């Protein structure tokens, strides 16, 4: 097909030559002219159909190629070995799916130009030789020189591109990490520092990008100057050196052929650049795809094996092949056993779970898992979908089993309180759920799989005592009674439970102490309902501990509390929930998609970012000057060619120096203008990229938390990835090419009408029709491109969700991996549908414009022939040459216009983010003193709070006053409103009503940054940003090393960094703090809070991930180090609040009790007393601790 297309390209110049020879000759033959015009029209029609089919075949192959690559990348993301995963951040992998995939697509669509461009050049030179002899090869020498320069530029670009991609990866890593954890960023008032970090990364990236685009500008200038310089050199050689006469037919045939050189000259550099980009992308993909996969664990169906469910034989594990974490591990866990895994902070409990799941490298020995596995990670993995879909995890909905699971996981009352029940949509990372709710949903998902083996990594730590007891008794002892369960916990009650068959204690250096619990006779108290098969009689304990003991630390001999009085299973009121409007549970807003043309406001914003009116005026002047000089040089050639028919050859050659001198000046002036235009256009584009990036980044850091709750991070990554790439490179290139060809076309049409006034009668109506057809096409093309861009976000969202938690998917079975692959395929298919539709629309327009231009060429050619007697041969040649050039150029203008409009959608999306609503003022000058707050007194005055205007209230008319320096515990059932109170205090969302005062000052009147920076928080799910320990503890370099070490020693973490050689405080922190356990992250957060010594400190489950001994030490630190601060302690461990001055008890968003622990305990009908009664699983070593405190 390409051969046919190339052949048809050269029919035009030959037809021009035949027509002009017939006109300038003494004998005019109409038959020859008609034959030439017929050949021209036939070639145009044939070329149109062949090109349309060839392009569609190419696009179909592109889709097949990119779909296969995306499938391979997605599978690799799911299978990647843990050690290798640490080498790749979320930003690295997201880039492979976005920018790298785009570059491969761009090369695949231009791949034919790699071989067709040289063929076109060779054929053109051969045909030029037939017209102007060996002067064509002198011109080809100039062409070869241009190619040599272009080759050097290409080599430079390849090197710059590789560097640029590395720097872009670094920026995308930071973007993914920061904007994926904006809640922590805002709570810790890190916006300024992290914005500066992203800006600095972008600045280094822009330096390389600047060099790259200026090399691109040099190529652009070379593209526009090479053909005219080649023409000049060839004509100079032909007339001055060869002493030959140039006729009209030779000049304009040669000009037509030289014009054809533009297209391979334009296409080959683009194809080379596309090849370089694709080559770099393929290298990066290859490097990713060749990383090691997760090792395969022997997984045998339990029906065919009576061997232990989990069997480890003399195994040594490590995160890589060189470093061992556990050595010589031998372990066998029988079917149906409940095994508790415990140990101090950072002893490797989660790592051992990973080893059993096959996530660690088995350096020696064997691991056998016999049966289907369900895994609950320590930090719950919650997908952006409804609660029900998270629990079902792709499995069919079985109402009976589903109700059993949610009852066993204590979710029934939560669903009843949610506006859409289990149909409520969950934000990314479970942003609109409490930590306990996330943990129970994660547990419910595992239970619903009905697996044989359950590995539960501390799911109970995020739950309050009563819910823990209910989940332990109804879920672990009931629903999972016949299953093999490995439970990680710090709770002494569960460790000492008589229902536990064995305990595994992790001590120093990865040693495992295996303790077999002696069997105890357990009387059945209630028959649990299992997920699959009825278990044997359920277990119970016989003792009934006293209520005060629930407030103090438990012992290893604490019995299991009696099962709750409520039945294990009752139907969830599904009908009630389904009757509600499902939309009330909608959290994530549909991604905005504009309609119609890109608005003038967006275009003007982009123009201002380019430099405003001064730059635009200068650029416009250069464009007009370039086209004007180009037309002037063509008119001068036309005038020169007329002399050949009117003077003798001697006179013509004598005057050639004069004509060539003027022509040379015009050509060189045009070249200078072209160079200036190319560099200015790219410089303006670079300026726009810099400005829009800065504005978008600032707007995102200033955006309210509600924006990040309702917009997945994939949308942000899409802006910083695909959209910014378009602004960086594609839009400046398209703007330069479009306006150059548009202005040139206007000059060409104007010159044609000026030379032949009657042509206006034919040209103007046809141009109007052409314009209307173009508008019709563009309207569809814009809409399709917007759909294509929007359908890209789900691809990135799903990838972003699984990048860090692929091990959770793998652990729950291959069928879940297969399901997510199918979801990914569906996302790819939707995106491909939009892409292919866009290509079909392109070919629709291309075919019609080609057929339309063929008809126009026939009409205009006949008109010129009829009016030849009234025009000079030079003018006829010029007009005929312009006529045959104008329609391909007009078609190119429309395509560039279409591409520019569709690419401007990227600018539109970025501009949309530059205008995001902003939080209230960060700093209000003079609102408070620099030392505020002095006392830390907090007053909640009738405060009601919700996360969205359409949500129900999560805090209802809370009124309480907390004295300065008072330590107050916040307790209550999971989801009762404890963490919501801190969100209101930190102004993460505006209160619905009421006032919050600190030291008598309404915090709504104080700048947002001021309020948050004067408080400190240790969050339940700590996030450590990539950097060093020093950077995390002291991001603003406010403290000396001695202060930093003192803080680490207070929290008993100094030894962790003193033992790492010379690095110490420079010890690295990986993305998200993944190289530290959750407990260590919480302790580091506490060390950071100790350094700040804020007057108001919030501890949100600050020690939930620590063992009992560590928790006791940290609680002592909190009491002593923050004795002059107001401390709010949110805790599910009632023992963590036993030393508080007062305890606030929450229920359904209300403070139902607020008094000292002693006073609350004696209120036998109070909620706190009931919490203690139902939470006796946390009884202490000595009942009199409370009474003596």
C-alpha cells in the first residue's frame, strides 16, 4: 500500500510539467492537458482510498501492540518480587503506563516513514535529475549536509531524552507519593516544603527539557530552510555553472518536486525522534519486565493432602538473595489450628507473614502452603469502589454468606448508620472510613473468600475493645473455627486465650519461639455459623473478670470473655438500604469533561503563560514575515521564468546573476525568519509549560481536603503525566507547524486570487465548504479526544491501587489476580475504543478532503487552461503550482488544527486544576500572637461536622471544654466520631455549625497553616515521605543533632540508627516508609512530635501497632514529656487512657459522657461502663492500678 501511495505522490509534479510544457509550447494540445488532469485526479482518488485503509490497518496494529504491552506491564506489576518492587516506585510504574506507552504509540503510527522517507528522497532526486540534470545532485549535497546536521541533533536529543525521562520519573515519584497522602501533608503542614521539593525536581527536569526542545527547534528550523536552500543551490548550479536556461516548466516542476522534499524531510526527523523516544520507552519497559517475579510457593489442595496446612522446612528467608532475615525456620501448622504470632515492635511479624505468603526470597529450604489462602494486611487495602464490592472482591453475591460475614465482622451496625449502607462508595485508601472500619472490611473480604488458610496481620489493633471481642469470638472463633488461622496480635488476652492452639513469639535476630498451648476443656456457649462447613462445638472461657480490670494492661493468663449475648447471625436489612438513593453513597465525582471547542479562556490562559501579548505579537510578525518572504521569492522566480520566453539564452544567462542575487537575499531572509520563529515558538511553549505546572502545583497544595477525598490520585497523575507531556512537547510543536502552514496557506490563496481575480469566484465558495466540513469533523474529534483522555484515568487508578498492594491480591489466590486482569482488560478496551474511534474519524475526514481536493484540482486546472491566453506563462505556472499544493496543505492545516485542539484538551485539564477552589487563607496577619496558643485550652461549642454537604453529620452538637495541659482520652466504638473530632480541630473540613476555640480564639478566624502548625498529631496510619530520618524528624532544619538523638532515645529508637554505621540520621526512608514497620513509623511520628513540643497534641491510635511493653513505655513518655501540653488520646486499648485526666465517650457522633475514669466507672448504666464490661479482654495485671492512680 505504501508503494502505491508513494507512486501516486509523483503523478502531480509530472502532470504540472506536462500542462506547463503544453502551455508554453508553440502548439497547444488540449488532449495532453486533459490526459494530465485526468491522471492527476485519478491518482488523487486512488491515493485517498489506499491511504485510508493503510492508516486504519496501522492503527489496528498499534492497538494490538499497546494492549499487549499494557497487559504484560499489568501482569508484571501483580507478579513483581518484593525486593525488586522496592527498586520501582509508584511513579516509575505509572510512567510506563502513560508517557512511555504514548511514545510507543507515536512511533508505531510513524514507523513507515522510517523507510518511505528515504525512498521518497531518492525518487524525488531522480525525477529532479530528469528536469535539471546533475544540478539536482548538487542540491542533494546540501540535503545530505542537512541530514548530517540533523543526525547530530538526533544523537544529542536521544541523550537528553534519556536524562529527561530519569528526571521525570523522579518528579512523578514525588507527585504520586505526596498527592496520594495529602491528608498527612496537611495535618503536618508540609505543603510549603513538599511543594518546594516538587518545584525543585521540575526545575532540574526543565533544564534538560529546555535543551531538548531547543534541539527540536533547531530541527524545525532545518526542516523549513533545507528545501529552499536546496532549490537555491540547484538553480544556481543549473544557470551559473551549467549555463542552462530555466524555462517555466522546469522551474515550477522543480519547485513542485522540491516541495515534495518537505514531507520526507518533515517525516523522517519526526520518525527518528519518535523512534528514539520509543527506544528509550522500550528499554525502560524491558528493564521492568525482566525483573524477578515473586517466587512460587507450593500450594496443594487440602482435599488431596493430610499434611499440615503450612509447612516450613529448614528455611532461610530474606528480602533479597544476599541478606537473611529469618534463618533455619522449621514450622508446621495443622489444619484447623489457631496460631497467634506476637513479638516486640520491628521483630519481623509482618515479614514472617510475607515469607509464608511467598513474598520473601526463600534462600534455603522449602515452604508448602496446602489450601487456598486469604490474607489481611496490617494496613488495610481498600479499593475505590463500594463497600460491598470491596468485600465480594469479584466473587458472586451470596446473601446468606454475605450476611454471616458482615455480622461476624461487626459491620452490621456500621452499614445501618451509613447513608447508602454497604453501597456507599469508598475513596482511595478508604479515605472516608475509620481505621477500624477499614480493618473490618478487609477482614470481611478475606472471610468471604471461604479460604482454607487465613493469615491475619494485626487486624484487631485498629478496633475498640468491644468490637475486638465481638470479632474475635464471632469471626475468628466462630466463622473461621474450622480454618487454619495465623493471627498477628499484641493483645495479651488473645495471646493467652485458651482457644489458641499455639503461639509463635518472635525475638531478636529473627528467632521464633514456638509455644504449644495445653488443651483446655471448653464448654460450648453458642453455636457459630461458619462460612462453609459447620465447625465443632465452639469454645468458651469460664472466668468472668471484673469491670475495672478492663482499663489496665492484660496478662498472658487472661481468659477469653464470654461470647456476646446477641446472636451470631441475623439478616442485614438489605431491603431498607436498597430502598435508599444509591447516589447518597457516591463519593468520587465523575471526572469533568468539557464539551465543544476548547474555551477562549483556556486559550488566553495558555497565551498568557507563553509570555502574553509581547511574545504573541512578535511571533505573529515572524510568521507573517516568513510567509511574505516565501511568496515574494516565488513571485520573483515567476518573473525570472518569464524572461526565458522573451529573451535569448545569452541574455537570460547574463541576467541570471541579478535574479539569483535577489532570490538568494529573499531565501536567506526567509531562512533567518524561520529560525527565529522556530526558537521563539519553542521558548514560548517552554514558558507556558513552566507557568502552568507551577500554577497547578500551587493550586493542588492549596486545594481543600474534600477535593482529594473525591478525586483519585490517578487523575492527578494523569495531569502530571500525559497532560503535562503534551504541554511540554506536543502543543508547542503543533502550534508552530499549524500557524506556519495556516499563514502560508492564506498567503498562497491570496496570491492566487491576486494573480487571477476570476479564481475568487471558484475558490472562495469551495473554501467555505471546506471550512464547514472541517468544523463538523473537529467537533467530533474534540469530543472523542476528551473521552479518550477521561478513559485513561481508570487505567492509572487501578494501576496506582495495586502497585503497593499487589501482594494482597496475590495472597488471596490466582482467581483474584485473574479478575483484576480482566478489569484491566475492560479498562484498556474502553480506552482503545475511544482511540480507534478517533482514528476512524480522522480517516473519514482525510478521505473526504482528498476526494474533494481532487474535484477542485480538476475544476481549477481547466479554468487555468481556458484563461491561459490572458496570463503569462510564469503566472500560470505559479498559480498552477500553488493550486496543486494548496489542498494538501489545507488538509494538513485542518489535521494540525484538529490535533492542536485535541492536544489543547491537555492544557484545558491542567488549567482546570489551576483554578481549583482553595482553602481559606493560610496565614491571617495579626490574627494571633506568635506564641499562640499559650495554654492549649480547647473549647468545642455546639460543634457539628460532616465530610460532605450531602453526608449525614458525623459529629452532632458537641460541646466540651478542655483545660490547658489536660490529658483527655477519646473512646467509643469504631466510627463513633473520635477521629472526626480531630479532623474538625485541624480544620480538614469546615464545621457544619458551632465554634471551636483554642485559648479563646475562634480557629475559623486564624489562618489554616497557623492553626495546624501550632498543633501536633501522631496519626493512626503514619506515612513517612521518601528521604532520610533527619529530613523526616526535622524537615525545616530547626533542631541540632543532639536534639534529634535525644528525641530518638526518649522513644527507645536510637539504637535502630546507631547500629547502621556511618549513615545514622542519614539513614534512608523509602517511599511511604516501607522499610520500617508500622510500629516503628508510629514511634518515629511520636519522636517528631516530641521535638515540636506543641501546646496541643493529638494521639490518634498512636501506639496501636506496638506491643504491650512498648505501649506502656510510650504512654509513660506521653505523660511525662507532654505534661504541659493539652493531649487528646484516641485509643481502642482502654489501658492507653487509664491515666488521662478525663475521658470523653463518643456514641453515634455525640459526646455521651465526659468525666474522670473513676467517675465514669461507677456509673453502671453509662456507656463507658458498658464499653469496659464488653471490653474485658483488656483486663490488667492488677485491678487496683486504676483505684490507686
